């Protein structure tokens, strides 16, 4: 086998490989969250480490979770944005999305 052929095989293997971002989570867990009951800790336990967190001047925390897995033939991504009050109780889910493409 030539070096060129081996390099081409290695390149093809890299291209065909999968990429992922964030921890996979179930949207059914998000649907089960209850305003005033679900805590930030509860959400982290179910959804994993947040992608981002920001706090406004009133102490409300907006937290975003993102999960994306894919390769050349299939891509799945999910995202959810939740607002928590200053006591870290959920106020509302402000955005939820889930896509899958082949």
C-alpha cells in the first residue's frame, strides 16, 4: 500500500466520523419540569452541564442547554432555554427545539 492511499483512507475515516456537542438529553424530561417546583439543580441533573448561563439585574438566571450529534448522514440537535428565579426555581421554558436531518 502506498502512503498516499493510506492517507486517503485516514482522511475518509476522519470525514466519516461523528461529531458531538453537549450531553444528550430527553425533551420529555423538560416537559415534566414544573414552574416553581423544578430547581436549577434538578434541571442540571436531567439535562447535564449547561451550554451557557446569564443573570439579569433582578437575579433571574437564563440557562441554555444544547445537544448535537451527527456525522455525514445524520444530524440530531436539541436546545432548550429556561429561566430560573433568584432562588433557582424554574419560572418558565422560553425556548425548546429539536431537529433531525438525514
